[in-house]
C-alpha cells in the first residue's frame, strides 16, 4: 500500500496531499465543479525521530563496554589548544605509571608531537590524526583502541583535539571527562564556553603561576566554573612545575 | 565545524529513508535541534545543502525546529527550563545546572539531542501495470 511501511521501526504516515506547486492535472469540469485527480505525484510525510548524534553515542557505548571488559578506565581530556592538556597528562603519567599500566591516545589534526612527548615515559601511545576534524569521535577512538593491547592496561588517557566546543558534543566512551583551561586564555574563557563544563567531571585551571601577569583572578574563573556546573570538581595546577597535580590525581580518584 | 559531521549524519539518514520509500524528490526535511546541543542552525543548513547537491534531497527545504532545554531536579522534583545566572560583572546570562528552586544539581532531560523528525517526499503514484502496490 503506498505510503505505509517501516523504517527504523517507525510507522510511516501517508498524507496524500495535493500540492499546488506540482502541476497536478486538474480534471475538466463536468458540471459538478473541478475535480482534482492526483496522477503522477503524491506527497507523503515520513515520520522518523532518528537522532543525528545517536550513531556516535552507540559507538561510545561500545567503546565503554570494551574498556570495561578489560578493566581499563579511560579519561577524556578536553581543552583549548595550548591549555596544557599534554603537560597535565605527562605529569599524571609520570606519577601514576608505577601504580597503573597506563596508555595514551592523542588526537590532533596532524603531527605526532604530543604522542612523542608522552611516549618518552615509556608507555604505549597511539596518535589519531583527524586531518581537518575539530574533535575526536567514538569511531576514531574505537580504531585507536584496536591498536592497544587492552588486556595489559589499567588506565587510558585520551587527549581530545584542542577545542572548547565540538568535543562536548561527542562522547567517546570514556569513564571521566576532564576539561583543562589555562589562565592564559583570559578571564572570560569559562563564561564564553559554558557548555563544555556541563559535560565534564573535573575542571583543571592550569598555568596558575601566570595569573598575576595575565591579570586573571583564578578564584573568579573557579567561581564561573562552579556557577555553570555545581557538581564539577575543580583543581588548580601549574603543570610546568607539577604544582597541584596531586589534587588532580585525588579528584580523579586514582 | 562539527556541524559538518551532524549534517552528514542528517544527509545519510534522510537519503536512506527517501530511497527506501521510493521518493522521486524530497520536498522537506524537518529537524529538531535541542537548545543544549551545540549545533549551529545556519551551519547545519549550509552543509546539508552542500551534501544534497545532485541527489534526491537537492532543493528540499530544511525546517529546523528549536527544542528548549529542560532539566529535572532529583532533590526537589523541579522540572522546567535550564536556569540562567545573571552575572552583572560580565553583563551576561550564564547557563547553570543549579536548580532554581533548591540549589541542587539538576539533570538535563530535554534539549540535548538533534533529531531528524520527518521527511516530506514526492512519490510517483503506482500504476496498475506496475503492480497494484508499485513496489519491487
């Protein structure tokens, strides 16, 4: 029957509208007024309700299940370019590599600069080059996970592409999400990018040693973060000296 | 920039549905974008148009419905729009996950997603010589 059927489990409703723009021939008057006959074109409304973000979410769930099966905890580290994501992960790997079997996945448009930096700690690393894509997605992470021997790991850091917007929209399957901001991004970085803080479990305010030079009030940044998401944990760090990294370890429950 | 990814998902889903339905042409694609999703309407429409060129979807009108964000509070049972903090220091309204009634942390229950709602397609009417049901 025209207009009925199944697509993605959703019933399809036919409307049989006669659209004036379609040039549907009108029957000649036979004394009872014009009779409109739909010959060539019929219009149907198809109801779908399909999420455009669902494909990524499904893959993220698969990633999570795979990680759980191997007892690996994954942490997605997000933040702007230059916020200190790699420096923070480097500090964390240094402190944690004797207690956990750690690996690292680096997401960047190009280069292996970050992967090389973390590889110096002697842990397995996988570089994902996204080409021109502004965020990691669950599919890319799934590919990276296939390159790792998950059975021999406990802890995985996934460094997202430097960006405060897009990564928030694409969960990867990680157990925790961390967003790193630095005082060098100025006093308005949180209020201008509130949504990523809604998605994160921990916010790290980095480069606190530069706060006086930048004229940034770290307390105000922290208050902005908590205003957006009262449930988020906040840690202050200077990853260059390692100050505050222990707080991050505690906040992550590691 | 991630609208490219979302628009590609939209294009793929819409094209598949239109083909399955034997559409001759797609007249309208209706999408619901949540207030709390990070999808920019204009960029979505731009990329969708680009993908649609030379396909069944070319020329289809993309109708974007706006779905307001809604939160629910596990502590006091509040359900309603996401609150905004009025910060006089910045002259702005900052969205917050704090419950406007009791101050607890709320859960987002609506407005986070981005959905393909429906298609309006033009389809050639089945003719008797092609079989009464006009399908394969």
